[in-house]
């Protein structure tokens, strides 16, 4: 599934480089303030007006669970994927009422369920602040320049928030080539309207993930509320009357998480030889731990389901990335492109003096990264994470107490004023917590730390405090009071004196690891990140000078526009048709009758006789997307919804490093399949009426 | 399950050290030529006569799939575990006839099924050859001494085989302190008599593995044939009339695989910080690859089942070992014992001069091991393995062609004359091969090599030959003719000229990796193994001088005797009873009704009304065993079978590093449960009569 991998932080240095080539075919994840107007016109005869762009931009949402979505009715109805929503569905579930298993439907407005820990962001404005950021770093050495830029980013966010009250983020583009201020309308009252059962939403399970053809209803609807009532949406995407046709031009607007398409060769080698293998191995390890935990009881399986799904999904993504990186062909192409650009820089004395050393400097930074990564990763890459809810509370409570004593710009970036509300909401989350699960995850993290660094490393000695990982995890989880929201509030509101006096074992664990985490973070920022920022900025400048600025930056989990067409492909010499149908789902269930993953739920079996079996269910298209795009709307020239992105095929997984339209495809649920199933499988009349009411009249 | 982990070779240097303490409680895996006569008499009043020892020794078998077994009738009937036999059951299965799923019962002697790739070894004689081996190394430097000893080991094996025609192995004990020549009667005509369905044999699946209480019939019966007829066994264990009672003294004779109970502290740190974490991670990685492959179809799941089971089993073992190694208490005890012994050596000038440097030398060897291990492991630790059947054929064909040109003692150890017959049998194995599975495993190995060493390592470049791992695996598997037994024979019989001229891509892959593998092996043998042999021999001598020679050597997958009693234990403060019953199995199935792993097979459901539900099914005992002991008989003072070892509980998994009788327990199927299920669930009257016929009359 193409949501943002939970574990993207595992990759220590997903740096974002400018493009080595101009876009080809329907390539590109384009900025909304730099849309590919000329390319769309030349390739497809489509002219996007500024009004069209703004309407689309303000109809899209970024989902805080790591995905995308869109507003699809005048009453703030939001469409996204079930797998983007599933974290929330789990938090709304209990042993007795399992929404993951059974699905959910709010028969009336009053039945819509308020969601914990969920907010939706609508991108309102973008401002280029590059000159201001670069100005702050003039004349400083690499590490100081990096620190000055980070400080100014926080200041700009704080200023903007004070000025207009929106949620503000300064986004680093081209890995340091540009800085844009993004201001979002943030919605925190979001309610669940409809979700299918997982057996339909994730039909085919991990086996079928990233495969095609597919037959899963990976869709969920939320509603945005404002002042206790449904949002009166000025911008939303209407439902298409007819869906998309084979070969039709359409668009995807969403939040691709990260790409590394034009990292330097040395940087890609670091990813190939260190970062990606390490991340893949860690995911596989987590998968086995989670499966072992899940096997112990049905309730354990319910509790761990979300983590397991997320880890399995990311594991497939990383295996795909690895296989891309291990293809010598990829490196041959990257090497040729890099040599060409470097030759152009070498040939111009002024350019050579300004930018000529950038590649070598980045290579040095990567060599440093390879040395630092195990210890940097062990303490959560400076974010201090052990993959455990109560430890995360402890860490944030501890750091908040320390950081709030400093001016916003001097703090660790994530404790700046602009993000404080969201952070406190997270600490006060009412979502259910499970001690046994906390213990397992903490043991997994502590043991992993020792496995990576060895039992005599000072970080490990501090973490284990003389105990084996399991004993230490039990001590912390059984002893902590952080399961209690009131206790978390008491500590946050009490501030530094109260936190310093707190003897909670989970806080103590965070306290023991905090100095290592801060130290490794500073080292990494000074010797890796700042080096990358400075030198990728040079490469970006070189690229712009040689090729012009008509390139898109690598993905940054910010809103991007992709264009492409509905289109089949060939696999093992046989054609794969662009559309699947409801009939295909029933055929598949018969073909794999002995396997639980392919059993259709009762709702679908019951509805078979009334369904139009020729209804299009899924389609594939050439859009250039990646993890984070899950839940993105697919819409036509008129801005009408024709589909819902939820996945890419297996061939698309090398997309981190480059785009191809030969076999790589995006996978969407067809708007007609969504509507027909809402009507005849789930009988959600109110929702059908709302979507039909928004439908464009032709 | 306590069979020998398939992947034990993953552990680069499981060195075997002499004991730091004298045996306590019922500790010990005792040599048959040094039985613990005094201990058994003192603790349990039992006197084992030489005749008793020899009778037991010659009633036991070592199973070539990596387990233990015993002869239990005068007609050569052999009892072992289903999970020890399952590799053979898979080789006897096809898509159409799945013995793993359905089980097997030979109604008449003529129906007994000849097993491919299986031989059973009965230990006939043991001779101490330490003086001869040590004499060969006199005055040589460390590496040369190591090489001279290895060469002489092969010569002694060849001589003995020529002299008496038995299968001969020189066993290194006390990691170099002693060398014993073991001569075995080898039986290669072994036929399958009975196996239950896996749903009964592995009831509870991976969840319940290494847990207790348990309810699985992990038993299988083979029969040894000689000259086409059932073996007339001179030695066999009779079936007990009454089984074992709570608290009763009994014995286990079997083949524990390896322990590291008294490695030096530095050596244990290497295991904790490098070897065991790396092996654990590789197992988890393999588990995920195998599960992904299995998920694609029911047939894939059938094909991969054995590998998946073996990997999951080993993973549980390694997680258990890791948690033991990560317990600071363990290291504190080891450190105290080591300091005590070193102090005794330091206090005696003669001892100090002879042995005083041994600990430091081993620490240096371990530091070298940590550096060499990734590359040494990548090429199969000098054995050159990529975990793929056809590659293994290719490697053995290639190496045989090279090695047979040298005298036996000059060859790589495993190509010495004494082992040639077994090696050729393995190359000519008629067991089924599956191209898709070969491709997956080869891709997994090639990718793993690149993930570990990086894409620019010469080993990786040689292995991939300019292709991505998947493409390279396809090229080799699709292009090789080694699926054909006749082609394998042609190459082996053709010898070096024919093999040199062979362009088979799998042979070419082996040829590309062979020099690296030999080079790494020589480096490892010279700088790690030889250092360990030399210096552990010193430590052994020091130990014998200080504490006397009344210690057992670490396990070496050779026959050992353990004694102990049937005994429950406490877990989380609650008592765990020593016996389970058939009734417990039905209760468990009800309790976990929604989980496939806990469904009882039809045979058991059908038999419920005729079964005596109070029949003992399993029991736990204090015997000191470890992986490789699976299938060992448990017998009483009279030498009568009362149980069948198949597992240890989760608390026993730290047994590699030390023994405790507080919670650690061996788990056996009760002889009464076996007989009752054969009679009333499987209705195998012929087998029941044979076992009852052998039963001791009381």
C-alpha cells in the first residue's frame, strides 16, 4: 500500500537531490506553485488555469496517519484509504467492538464517530523563503550554517503562525536548493462515516499487496467538522458521473513521502550498501517479533494488527527498493548522468570554483553517515524512539520540560512553538494502550539496540541498567504511571521541576538515553545533514544553470500534482488489462478457495446477486506516485473524482530512484466500484445520496 | 523442537570449551567412554555396568537429517520424531500425495517406503587418539599445527575405514583438549513405517514450539533394512510396560548438537555482540522470504514448509540464546569462574608459562573473527553454500573434481576418502527439486551477500556478474542442467577435464565464488580455528590440572548420556505439572477454537470416544539436552523406553551457556501416549503388536 511507511525514519539520510534529467513520459511529482503547465499542454493538450490549480489544492487533505485524501462533498466528506484510516479504526476498537474486523457505518450524522489522534491539513498558501534562509547562513562554516538555517526555519514558522493562525512548515526542497513556507488549515474534529470490513478492504492480504490485478475496497470516508457541525467546504471534488476510460488523461494530487531520484552516486551507494539493507533487516526482524506476539492469542493479533500490517507493507517497499538499488543498470545510468553534469561544471571555471567540490563533499558525508548510523539509529536518530507508546510519552514529557526553557528557535526543531499544540494533543491521546504489547515492543527495541551495538556499548549499558532486555522492559512497563492521561498532564503542566523530580521508570529510561540521543543528533546534523544541505544546494544550482529550473524536487510528504493516463501493461509477456471488475473478485475467491486471505466477506457473498458484476473495481494508470500518496484522489480535467489511489504495482517500487512508464503503474479503486458497493453491498444510502448529490451533471 | 538447527553453520565459531565448574544437579551431556558413574551412584544410587552402557550405545542411532533415534524392536524398528523425519516425508511427497499433510502408515512390511537421502549411524567403538594428533603438531607454529592436525584427522579416519569398513569420524572434544575416533555402523536402507499427520505431530505450530504444556504426537517410526530384509537387531530398547512416574530416575541417550558452556568471556562476548545477533537476523530474514514465497500458493507453501519450519525453529532457539547472552547475570557468573581459574594458573609459575596466555590469545582470535565473519559467512564459511540444492550440487561437483587429484589428507576435510560415498549419494539424490523454489533461495542468498558486503565488494561482483540478484538467479536456475541426475553423474564421473569444460551457469557461479571461499576458509582456519584449538587445549589442560578431569566436553553432535528425573516446575509463580493427558489436548482445541494451529485433525476428533482421556501424553524432566537431541529415547534403569524427547521448554534455551534445573526442562512424548494413539487413533495394529512384543514383562 502506498501510505507513508511508518518506518521511514529508519532511513538515516533520505536526501533529496535535484533531477539529473528533464522529465520524460508522464514523470513528475510537481509542486503546486510550479505546475508543469507546458508539459501537460504539450503532451496532452491540457491547460490548467490558476483557478483550477487552487481549487484542486484546497480540495486535498494531508492525513496525519501518513497518507492523503480529498474533500468530496459540500458538507466536508473526506475520502481516503481504509489502510490510511486503519490506525484510527484500531483506536476506536476494543476487544468487544472490533471495527477493523466488522467495518463501520454511521446511519445518521449523529452516529459519526469522533476520531482520536487524527487531524487533516489543507494546504492554503506557499511562499518561497529561500533567500531569507540562505541569507542567514552567509559566511558561516558548514555546521554553523546548517544550525543557523534550522533555527531560522523555526522562527519563520512561528512568525507565520502568529500572523495568520495557520499550521506552518518550512519545507526543504531539492535537499537544500529551495525553502518554501507551507501554511495549512488544520482540522482536528474529524469523524468516521464509513469503513468496510478489512476482509474486503485488504482482500488478498500481504500476498496481494503491491500486486495487480486486485479486488479490495480500500476506501474509508471521514467528515470534517468545524464548530461542531459539518464543514461547509468551499472547495471539494465532485463525483464523476462516468468514471475514467482506458487511455483518458487524469490527475493525482497527494503527498508522496520521499524519493531519492537524483542523489549522487556515492549517496545512492550508501543507501544500497548500508541504509536500505539495514532498514530492510530491521523491518523483517520486527515482522517476526510481531507475528510471534500475534500468534499467542486472537486478542494479541487484534492489538498488533496495525503494526504488523505497517511493517509488512514497508518491508515490501524496502525489498523493492533494494532490488532496484542492486540492479547494476540503475547505477550505470546514474553514473552517466552524474559524469555529464560534473563535466559541464568542470568546463566552466566560475562554476567549478563555486560548485565543483560538492560531489566529493557529499561522498565524505556519506562515509561519515555509514560510521555513525548504528549508534544514531539506536537512539532513534536523535528523535529518541524505542517504538513504544509509553516511552514516546516519557521522551516527549522529558524533552518538553527541557526545551520549553529555551526560545523557540533554539529548541530541537520538533519542540518549536508552531508544533506545540499537536505535540500536546499526541501526549494526551485517549487511544487505548496495551501493557503486554508495550512490553514486547520495548523488549524488541532494547534487545535490538544490544544486537546492533554490542553489550558493552555505553548506550546499551545505560538502556539496560544491568538487566536483560525482557526484565528491563517489564520493569519499565509495570512501573510506569504514564498509561494514565492525568499523570501525563500533571507532568507536562508541572514543567521542569516536576519532571526532574519524577522517578517513573519510563521517564528514567528516557533520561538515561537523552544525552546520547542529543549527542548523536548533533553529530549527524553537523557532519551529515549540514554537509548534504550545503552541497546539494550547490548541485541544485549547477543543475539549474546547466538544464534550467524546469525540474521537480524529490518528494517531501507535501502536496504534489501528477498527470498520466489509464493504461494497461505487459507482465511476463502477457498483457495486463487496465480495469478489473466485481466479477473478477468472485472468480478469484473461487480460484483460491482454500486460503483465508482470499475468502470474501459475508457482505459481498450476500450481495452477489444484486451487483452488476461488470462494474469496474480497480484500474491502473501511469501516474508518478510513491508511499504517502495513498488516499489521493484521481480526477479528470473537470476536477471530478474517477478513482482513489491506494497502491502501486510491484514494478513501481523502484520509483524512489527513477520513473518508468513501461511497467510501473499506480493502482486505484474505481469511483464506480466505490459507489456501487456503497449502494448494493453496504447499503449506505445517506452516503450514496451525498456523493450523487455532489456528482457533476453532464 | 530440539533437532539440530539447519543453520548451525551460521555460527562462525561455536567453540567448545572445558567446564569451569564441576557438574551440579543432574547436569551433563556425558561421553559414553567416560560415563558419570560416580555421580549417578551418589545422586541416584544407580550403578551402570559396562554392559548396560554398551547396550544403550548400540541401541541408539544418529539420524542424518540432524537428530537422534533408537532401535525399539528386534526387527530394526526405529523411533524418532516426526520433525526429525519431516525432511524425508517431504521428499516422499508430491503435489498429489502429501505425506506431511496426511501422514503415512504401512499396513504390511511390503508397504514400507524406501527413504531417499537418509542414513542412520550406530556408534560402535570409541578410541582416544589425542596423543597421536598432538604429536603431529609438536614444535609447529599455530597455523601449521592446526593444518597438521586436520590432515592427520583425515588420515586416521581413512585408515580406520580401510581397516574395519565402518564410517569413521575423529571428533574434537574440549575444543581441542581431546580427540576421539568414533566408528559407526552406517545403515542406508531405511524405510518409513508410520508418521502421523502434521496437524497432530506439530499441534500448536510455531506458537507452541518450546512451550509447555504440549499436546503433539511428534513421533515417527522407520525400519532399518540390511540386505533387503529387516535388520536383526542385537541391541534394542524394549518398550516399558508402565511408563515413567513423577520423580523417577531415567536416562536420555542422543546427539546434542553444540553448546558453548565454558567459552572464555571474550569468546562469549563475540557470540553475544556479533555471531548470535547476526545469525538471528539472518534467520528472521529467511523466515520472511519463505513466508512470502509460501503465501503465493498452496503448492508453494507445501514446497517451502520444511525450510520454513526449520528456520522458525532455529529462530526461536537463537532468540532464546540471545536473551541468555544479554542477561548480565550470565556474564557475571562466567567472569567470576574465569577469574578463579586464571588466578590458579597465575599462581603456579610452571602453569603460567605453559597456559597463562591462552585467554588473551583467544580474545585476539575473536577480534579477528569479528572482522572476518561477514565475508567468511558470505561464501558459506569456506563450505561455499548459497542454501540452494542445485548450487550445492554444482559446488560439490566442482570441488570434487579439484580435490580428488590430491591425497585424501591434503583435501578439504569434507572431501576425504572416508566421506566420499555419502557425498556421492547426496549428489545423486533422487529427491524432488523445484525450480521456482531454487530461484527464490538463490535470489535470497545473492541479495543477502550484497546486503552484507555492499555492491562493490569483489565477492558480490563475482557472484552477480553484472546482474541484479533476481536476474542472476533466474539465469542460473533456468540455464542449469543439474536438475538431471544423469548430468550430475556425467560430471562427477567425468572428473576434472569434463568439469573444467562445463559451461553450466550454476557450475560457473560456483567456479566464480570458489577462490574467495577457499581463501576465506584458510584465513579463518589459520587465524581463528587454529588459535582456538591451541589455546582451548591449554585451558582444558589447566582445568584438568586444577579441577581434575571429571567434566564433560561441550556438545559435538555425538552420542551423549544424560540422567535426570521426571519433574514439574514453577512458571510465573504457578506450578506446571509434569504430565499432560489426551484430555488436555481436547480441552486446548476447544479453548483456541478460532485458531487453525489448534484444530485437532479428524483422526483425533473421530477417536475421542474410544480413547482413554487420562492417558499421559507428554512429560517434562530435568535431563540436560539441546538441539540435536530430538528423537532421543527416554528410558528407565532397565533400559526400557518410557518416552521420546522432542523439545525443551522456553527456559531451556539458554542451555547453550549453562544448565539449571530450576525451570529448564526437557519435553518428551510419553510412551503410553504413543502406544495408545497408535492403537486407537491410527489403528496401526502391526506396529502396536511389534512394540508390545518387545515390551518388557514385569
